[in-house]
């Protein structure tokens, strides 16, 4: 059996999208027949009694091939030392790493595959040590080749979605704009709110994020607070149900924090799987998945008027766009992602 040690310790459970991506990837690798060991830290703010309870927070069942190891949580530095000690003791496995410093350390003990989600100068050592490289977008792959000229092969494997959670929508057509995710500046939620002010009779559903005070103030400034529903943090297993009302899924990502080359947002694949029309910022990273006018609509990033125009068109033409997107998203499942990763490791 293929043995994989996944290197990216995080707090379990967590609200952050990277934990969703990691757990679903590891669960899919286990389903694909690999034995996967994942190191995590306990979350003192959301304590769970077991790994099974932690997985359940994401709507995931345990799998006999997925082993969750708890790292000590008394101090982050101690957890790091414990992770390195366990890597040093590992034998007969391939290391699959999002954590770049641990990747360089693990390369002393066995073959390493790294997965890059943004461009980092610190990636130089990990890229040099890797036997294979995965990037989540093609612009990020091209930049890695340009800056580091790696000898290892590079493959683009975007994020994914679990189609089984997303039955076809029940509503007849789009009713309002919807956003699901975090509220960082580069997420562009404020641009979406400004666009709502330009859309007569159109509301919005905003899910996710913990600190929404600034965005609520923005909604008051534009006079649209009464047209926006704030859904707060929604557990992963509830997302599909909240997206089944025929809304227009919005990905208003800004070209900040490297998103123009590295954005592969989970929300994009969830909207597509839910069968709702997608409108998204016209960024090179997004164009890996969204083909303007075919399976979604692209608008000039950071421009509320352009977002509003795309929303009007999606409301008018949404059914055909959504149907094509739902067909295309079959290529972006967690299972398909795991198969491609296993293929890369098998070639090592």
C-alpha cells in the first residue's frame, strides 16, 4: 500500500478553507487506496474528543486508511519539534507537503512532493528538494518555472468539491447574489456590496467570516443593509443546502496578495456543483476554470459596476451557464484530484 505523510499541521477543527481542502484531499487519497497520515493540532477554542469528532465537523466520516496524529498543543514551537521528530522517524513513505519548511526537512528522509498555493520566496529550498511539484493554478506554475527553473516535473491540480453533497437546485432561477467565504480584503466582498447598490430589487446572501462589522458599515453606507442577509459561519455540510435557491454565486476576488496567480477558491467549485450561475473576477488564475460566456461570466476585478452588469446578465442567462458549469465541475472532484496525486507519486 502506498504510504503518504501529509505535511501541513493545522488546528482541527478550523474555520479556514485550507483545512477543508486538506481534509478532503486526504480523505480522497485514502479512498483511492493510499494510507495517509495527517498531523494536526487540537483547537482549544473548539475542542473535540477524537479525530472522528473533528472529521464530523466537516461532514466527513472516518476511513481506515486515514490516520490522524495529534501534535502537542502546549506551545507552537513544541508542536513543530514534535512534527520534525515524527518525520525523522518515518520510513517507507512519500511526503506530500503544503508546509514548505517541513518539506525541506522531510527531503532528508524520503521523496517529497510539494503543493504550492501561492508564490513565496521561501519556496526556493522546498522546490529544489522536491521530486515533484503541484500548483493549484497554471499562472502559479508558470511563475514557479520562471523564478526557480526546477528540475522536478510540475502539474496543475486545482481545488475540488464533493458532488454528492450538491443535488440539482430546486429553484426556478436566480434570486439574489450569494457569497460564501472569508472577509479578507482580497476577497472583494465590499465590491459585491457596492454592486448590490447598483442592482434594483436584487439582494444578497453573505455566508462565512467572523468579523463582518466593516462590511455591515459598508452596506449601511450604500443604503442596502435591508437587502443583505448575513448568514454567519456555516458548517461545511450546510453549504449545499444554502446554495439551492437559484442564487448567482459571486467570486469577487481582488488582484491582491498574489490572488491573480494563485486563486483556486473552494466557493467557485461549490457554486458550480450547486448548479447556480457563477460570476467571477477576471483574473488569470480564475480563467483556469471559468470560461467567460460558457460556464460562467467574468467581470473586471474590483469594479462594482462591472460586477453588477455581470449579475444582470447571469440573472437573464443563468440557467444555461449553470448547466454547463455543473457538467464541467465533474472534472474537479476531490476523488479526481486524489487520482492525479496518486499518479504523480506512482511515477516517483
